[in-house]
């Protein structure tokens, strides 16, 4: 269901081509441009981001994390266009994680299945039920609405890696956009999460982990993604997750939207600030190892997913939430006790959908 974005352009000519009537005011620059020029600048900026940051090598297999939402749908569409146009030589796949959220993910997966046909990209779906024997519906029954995003974020992160391994891809790309990254910078500052602050602006992460992840929309504004999807009539699913009442991120989001209204560059400025933070050399950072139980990357004896699963399976779903557990991955950002550097450096994996750090 697509609602019309506000495009607010007058009857002037496009400032780029000077020929066609302007159809929209570009949110990033406030230029009045026509639709055709908007497509060109939007796609070219993503192409430049890909080339300037050497995101891909010819011949690579790349999984697009496809939720059916606007960001990943536009990413799948634009990436396959650019791949053909600029001959990147990539083998693209859609990778969807079915968290088991009735009335939300089942519907959005139907959109991804249509995208599979529309864009001619093979789709792989991996479910929490198969991987963990728990769906998010089951988890919410056990833990309630508070903190469920922690489970979802931790489990999705691993599920994407496991799905990517099944597809034998070299890279995962996600639809995280400039607004998402600016929010994450702000939230990491507010939570004092230095370890995450230092890497949340990286365009590629996880190069030391199982499969690197990149964010080709790092500099792409959410409003422009919505406009692009709307004008191109892309088929996407636009309902918010029924289990994600993450108020803290919501406030950060609203704050950034207010700043953007006053100064469109604010989003890029926050990202630049995040990139330029320098972490004191005396700050202790977590050391990367592997989980003793499942072998997944972890800075603790057990990875966060195993700690959370332990809690669920023992009927103690709050185990691993908001408190550091002995021998297990530590505190979640929300339940954090102040002033404990060691804990603050650990994961606060709670994002809009729990996925703070890609
Ligand atoms: N269930 C999923 N399966 C595969 N990839 C996912 C899934 N959920 C999120 N992602 C990936 O993580 C990115 C950021 O997810 P987030 O939950 O923040 O949603 P979003 O900003 O609304 O993005 P989208 O509009 O693509 O849903 C998505 O763009 C997508 O690439």
C-alpha cells in the first residue's frame, strides 16, 4: 500500500535539465527537478557510493537482505538495474528471514515472492522456526512486548549469515539508509556504546566475520527512497512490525526528522560526525572470538543468540536481557547499568527491528 510522498514542486522548470517541468523538490538538496532527472541523480549517487567504496568485485555472489519493505525493495530493484547497466558482473539473490510474525512477516514475504518474479532474482527464505525452533510469536508469548526486539535483532543477524552461507554468497547487502545510520550514531552516543559508535558508520562491516555486509544506501535519504518507490510504482509492503514499539529509537528518529526539516544536510552531518569520532586508545574494546556452543562469532564464551535460546528453553526468557550473565554475551542497551565501561562496550542489539549493527 503506497501512500503518496509529499513532492511539493511548483510549476517551474527542472533545475537540472531546464526542459521538463519540475515534479518534486528533492529532499536531500531541495532542488526542484523532474522525475526523469530524479531517477538519474538517485541511481547515480548509489552507483558512485558502490564504486567509490569498492563494495563489489566482478563475479561476486551477493545476497540482498529482502524484508519486502521499501528500503530493501528499492535496493533489489536499483542494484539489479545498476548491475546490468554498469556491468558489475554480480550474481544477485534475495534472502529473506521469516521471523514467524503472523500478520506481518507472512504478508511481507508474499511481496518478496512477487519481487522474485518481477526482478528475476532467486529467493531463499530462512526461518527462525527452522533455525531456533522458536518463532517471534512464540517468543512474544514467553517474554511479552518489552525486549522482544532484542531476540529478533540477535536472531536475524545470525539468520542472515546462515542463509548467506546456504546461498554460498560472498556478501550481504542491506537496505539501511542514511536516516537509519544517523539514528544509530545518535543512539550509540546516547547509550555510551563506544564499540558500536566506532563502527556503525562503516559502509562495510563483518569483514572479520563469516560474511561481510554492506550498506549501498549509506548516503541515501529515506524520503528519496519512498519517492523513488512511489514514482516507479514498486511493489513493497509498508506496514510497521506489530511487535516493535521501540520508543527510544522512535524519539531519535523524530528528532532527526525535525533537524532535517530545518536543515536537510543534518542527516549527512550526523553521519560525518560519527565517522570522525576518535576513540581514545585507552578504551577497552571487546575481543572477537567464537561461541563455544555454535561456533558463531562472539566476544563472549557463548554468543548472544545461544544465551537467549538458553533462557527461552529453560523457561527463563529474561536471561541475557538487560543484565550481564556470567560466561554469556552481555547486557542489552536498554537495561544497562550506568558507569560500567566493560558492559557498555558489549552489545546493545536493540534497533528499530533490533538490528543496530550491520
Ligand atoms: N526479515 C528480513 N529478511 C531479510 N532482510 C531483512 C529482514 N529484516 C530486515 N532486513 C534487512 O535489514 C534492513 C534494515 O531493516 P529494518 O528492519 O531497519 O527495516 P526498514 O528500514 O524498514 O527496511 P525495509 O524498508 O527494507 O524493511 C532491510 O532493508 C533489509 O535489508
